[in-house]
């Protein structure tokens, strides 16, 4: 069995198919680990969803911020961004839309096997792996419960916001859920108190350092496992660490999509020409 990790898809199904063909991916024997952001700015978000769903148990995926946004759009909580190519999904009959909602709410915020952990945006440095997994499970159970009880729209409406920015074990209710989701799906920079900065999306530079901001992984202490994440296209995967691996290489922004085999780290790229 081969285990492959792929960076943010963002609706770029052509590049995904190209990569899977390059490695002769076979869902009977191989696993595809997807870092999330299945949908959004690329040309065919629906096809990306269909391709992943067709893999069955061979797929290991996590939710990204754009996937959560699609849920909010489908539930009528947010309007679709014209820059997101979601029209094909929004044109589906209601029953088919509900099937995709059901597919997405079942995706976790974290995946862990052997010596590797995957999330969309990273691992908040104040959490142990056990704590991160417990918090992710707590949020997933809350999300799925809201869906079962026809309260998903209300749940998603309370999810949005940049506060609280700082973690506390005393957080509860929507504020606790909001912080956990932001850490797993939107995190980039932390300030000196390790509070989330949700506004700056550039790569680290002199300006961010002057503001006292550091990438989350600069605070992460080495563990007995590696972290694979996406989300931060401006990094182009450059973390300056072997144990923290960024796979969002900006395919949807005209760069390329990256597929990595674990554990040897061999990579394949598909250009967005």
C-alpha cells in the first residue's frame, strides 16, 4: 500500500487526475490523504467532490475553511462568492445537495496514522496531539449532531468570527467551537502570546516580524510525528522544517498542485498552465 498526500484542490480536478495517473493510484491498494479545501476558486469543484467520494475508504480527508464555507452557502447562511466556482453544486437538486452536505460533515478536522498527522491549517502549538484530537472530535460530533437535528444552519452561523483569538480551556459553547475551527482551518500567524492573527495571509517577511508575528510552526516543538498541512499558499510549502510539511503550492493561483508519497517524501507536481 502507498499513502499519498495532496495539497489544496480548490476545484482543480484536472491537476488532481494528472497526479493520480502519474503514480498509478489504485484505491484498492493505495490511500489518498487530502488536506482540505476541496472546493472553491478552481474550475470544477463538483468534479473534485465526485472524484474524492468515488475513492471510498481509500480517501482520508480533513475539512478546510472553503469546505465549511460551501456548507454555509448550501444552508443559506452565506452568499456564494462570485470568485468561487460553485454554480454546478448550487444547481443540483436539493436531495443531491444534501448528499454533499452529508459527505462534508462526516469529514474530520484531523487525521492521524503511524508517524504522521494531517490537518488543513496546522496544529495549534499549545495543544498536545491527544488534546488536538479530542477537540477535533468534540467539534465533529457537534457539527454532525446539528446536521442530524436540522440545526446545521444555526450552528454554522455561530461558527464565523475572529474572536476569541486566544486559547483557554475555559472556553465553552460557540466560542470554544469557533476557536478550534479557526485553529484547524484558518491559522497562519501567531503573536507573542500565541494568539491567532486572522488577517495576514502573506508569507513571513520583515513586516510580519516587526509586528511580532510568527508562523504557527515556529512555536511547534518537535514530536515523534510529522505534520502535513495545506491552506497557506503564500508559503509555497517552505517551512524550513522537515517535520512540518506544507503542501499548498498554489495550484489555483497559477502555480502547481503537489502530491507527496509517505514516508519517503517523493513528490510529483501538476502545473496550472
